[in-house]
């Protein structure tokens, strides 16, 4: 039976070879996509499993503590912070070795000595390409080497390790005494989100891929049923038929799996370059494991064999089962119930609970919980109602589109809408999620970049206040900022840059804001004119007291709700600001090069005052949040485009199988005088109507469901922005590829229905 199954597959004529080639191509596509997903997931898992030297913590230094006398002769002083350059984050580690038993960062043989620093390869290239006053001057000393890959999450990461003397580093805020470097796994705050995203993406892609493989495996199922039923009539047992069918399907699946592995190897470069988390992984870790390869090689042929056995269930019951065909009952309107219920549950909470208090940060947790339930019902409802919608579209086409082609196609779709929708059902969820994300992300990003907060995009902020915990006395020693003489020198240098506006904000020495606290601060009304989003003083006022600390909120949507900070009702007075400590400075600058020069200058003063928090523009604060959203959007867009393509391939395979199964009726139609172009139009309509119906309905619902969430998250300046061009490009390419795949099946129809081939078994 094994040999007979192989012979029927390999030597069964042109039809058998075409079917085998189709199965191999479909399975190869599916396997290549699955391996790509597994490769990127393994790269991300490797990132989580790497030793997190950034998680190292030690004993904070007490205020005024002398590193030379109060610390032992082992270990090191450690101060980890972030820096920024043109929107990119630089991990900065300032260290000072205290003895021979120093803790060493992975990727280094030893800590850099005082006056030296080591950088990652990406940062080294950046230092060579930009002027020193924009970046290099921030790092004291000379470059003494490179940081190894063991300390990096990817080839694009920017890292610098700077050596100091113990006395220098002990004076900085946030310095700790450490004796060992942490080897715990990376603590990524969004790890659960990305894991959920990988799982959701895998499901979104696997579902249409399984449909594609199942469709290809069951290609020409009716013809094979007739052949196997004939074998049963001449004495073959059900077990023998199962063996032949399993060998037939498993052979194509196995060959397709091996070809898919080869195709994946050709796709390694684009897979390696896919920045799933916003940055690339090292190519060496973007690779499926041996267990992944083994699972694919075993599971895919087994699943194909089971699908083939399921398709022959009528033959196993009786060899006459293939002749007992009946039109299945039409799908009922009840299938719309979950979809409509899900829309009500989703929109209701966000529309009511989300808008009750627009001064909050967004919808309540109960509203989001109900919205999640609504999304689940919407997804289930779309799958259930797809066949009913296909039937309704077919009836509309039959009624309003005249001609024999539309009548034949509509009759075919209305006769069995479940089978017509099955080939594209995997498309629905991907387009739904993709369009919802495609509408949500640009809307939220546009919302945070609009209005008053958006006008602060090119404003640089730097805070000079510090606080050091004295553990021996259980109190915090704070500084209100730069002393007046130092502040005057800094402001003079800042104002010397052309095209720069400076807004100094001073500590309220006599009020709640003294000592660098979170209370009110004082600014000159004349200076505030340079940054109008903050607000305006009452006419005639010289200075104003306000909660300027709100400017350091890292959520621009939340900051938008608090602006303006200064109004005509704000407390005003007349104070000699030159005698106060400079707590914060805002600098408006539109030139990128000048911006980095000023950031480098501010970093010098911040470091001298013991502050490790680097200066950052409001635009960079917003871009940090938007970057995560856009990274998720890019992944979803790729999945949508890929799913549309897979759905088109499934449809093309389904069309080919349908043509083989309906060779007799199509040939009879042609013999009776039906023109061949009419038959072509029938096939195109039968194929495109379910595809377009699924795409349009899912896109409209996905785009519509993003609106309530946008209104809840951005209540002040909410508007629904369309998805970006990448989304439409991927969708268009996917649909065009689907149409092209369908059109390739039409020549087969012309050859099969030729009058000279009007012979039937």
C-alpha cells in the first residue's frame, strides 16, 4: 500500500503532479513563515535570558561620604544612567574601581581606568561621524576599547562605560557601592506585552496558514473520493485506503517542509533585520532551535495526513458515500448575534465610562475589561458571520449585476457559502487587528503631538535639583539646583547660541518648592513668552509661581490635560530671581546640530552638580512612547500583508481544486455554447467576492472599533487618523498578488474544458 500510494502520487499523470506541486508550494510557504516567527521569538527570548548587568544594584552612598576612607579596597562605585542623541538612547555607566577584586561588566576584561572609556561598536561609529561638541565631549577621557557583544542586546545598541576616580564618582547623585555584577535575566518592562504579541501574531498567521495547507492537501478531494470509492468497490479495505491517502498527502507535506526550510534560509537576512522590539537582534540568535525544526518536520506531514483522512470520511462509511451529496443548509442570521453583541459591549463602556471624566488619564479599568470582552466577541462573530455575509453578497450580485457569469457565480456561492468563506476566513482576524492598530497608533501619536504639548517638541528640558539619601541619619540631603553664580554663567552661554530661547525656572527658596521638592517654582513672565504653551502671566506681572515640575511628566497626553500651567490667576510677585538657585531650564532650539551642542553643554553642568538624568526634549519623550507603538504597528502591518497573501494563495489553491472537481459541468457548459470568457468571469467572481467581502468588512469594523479607544485616550484633541502608507501598500500588494494567483488558474480552465477533452470517467 505504501508503494501504491507513492506510485499514484509520483506517476499518476499530469493531474497528480500538479496537485503534488501545489501541496509542496503551499506547505513550503507556510513552513517558511512559521520558522521566521520562531526565529524572531527565539531572538527575543535570548534577549530576555541574557545576564542583565544593567540590573546591578548595590549600597547607595551616604551624603558627603568619602570613597577613599569609608569604602573597602574591593568592589567598585557604580552609576548607571541614560543619555540621548537625536532621539536614540545611550546607556551610560560611570564606574570607579576600588581594588583588584572589581566587578566586571560582561564583554569587558576589566573596568576602564580613570580618564578612559569604552563604547559599543555602534556608538564608536557614531562618535567618528559627528562633531565632538555634539556628542564626544560628554564622555570625559579617551576611548580605550570596545564593549563586547555579551553586554549588548543587539548590534545597534549604544553603550558607554566611563572610568573615574572614586572621589569623583562618590560626589555624583545616585552612585552606589557594588561588589558583584547582576547575572539575573533581563528585566524588560514590556516583556509580557511582546510575548503576548508573539503569541497573538503566531495565531493570526498560523490560522490562515493551516487553512492554506489543509486546502492544498484536500485539493481535488472529490476526484480522489471517486477513485478511492472505486477501489473500495473492487475490494480495498478502509485501512488500505487510509494508508494510500496518508502517503499521498504526507509525501507532499514532507517535500514542502524541506523546501520551506530551504526558503527560510534564503530569507535569513530580512528576518535578521526585522526590528521586532524597535532594534535588531544579533543574527546569531535569530534562528529556530533544533526542537523547532524537528517539530515542524514531524507535525506538518502528520497534520496533512490527518486532513486527508478527514476529507475521506464519506468513503470510509461506504464506497457509495461520494454519490450521496446534498446542498448544505444556508447559514442563519443568528450568526450575526455575537458580532453585534461584541460591538455593543466594546463601544458602550469606552463611550460612557471613558468620557465621564476627561481630566483623567483615560478610560477606567472596568471599561477596558468590558472592551476586551467585546473584542473577543467581535472576533468570534466575524468568523461565524462570514459565511452569512458571503451568502448575502452573492444574492445582491445575482439581483443587481446582470449577465450569465454573475448568475452562475452567485448561485454557486449561495449554494455553499461556508466552503467559499472557509478559504479566506483566516484573513478576517488579521485584517481586523491590523486595521484597528493601523487606525489607533497614528491617532494616538498625532494626538500627543498636537495641541499645547505638541508645540513643545523642540524644547529641551534639564533639571539641576538633586537629592541624596543619608542612611546613617535617615534623612535626605537635597540641593535646590545650580547656585546663582554658576547659573548665571550657564544662562549666558546658552543665550549665546543663535536662534535659541531660554526659560530659566528657579527654586522657591521661601516656599514649598525649596530644597528641590515637588512644590511650586518661580519663573520670569518675560521669559515664559518664548514657550507660550506653558501659559501667560497676568498683565503687569514680573514673575509667577506655578507647578512647573509637571513639565517632567513622561506622558504628553497627561501633560496636555495640565497645560497651561500659568494663568492670569497664578500667584505673581516681584522677586530678584538672580539670587535664587536655578532648578530647571527650558531651551527652545530648532536646529539639530545646535540642539546636541546644547545637550552636551548641559550634560557638563548636570554632571558637575551630581545629576545623572540627561537633558531631553519633549519630542523625544513622546517619541519614546510612540516608538513602542510604531514597533507593534510595523509587526502587525507585516502580518496583515502576509496574511492577505496567504489568503490569496489559499483561494488560488481552492480555485484550482474547484476547477478539477467541476471539470464535467464546466465542459458541458462550454459544449452547450457558453463562451470561455464567461466561464473565466464566473471563476473570478466566485473567488474575489469572498476575499473582498472578508477584507472590507473586517477593515471597516477594525477601523471603526479604534475610534472609541482614541476618543477615550485623547479626549481633548481626538481625531481618527488613517493608517499610514505602509499598511495600504502591504494590503494592496497582498490583494494584487491574490488576484494574480487566481488568474493563473484560468488557463487550466481553458485546457480542461476544450471539446477535444470531453471525456469523463
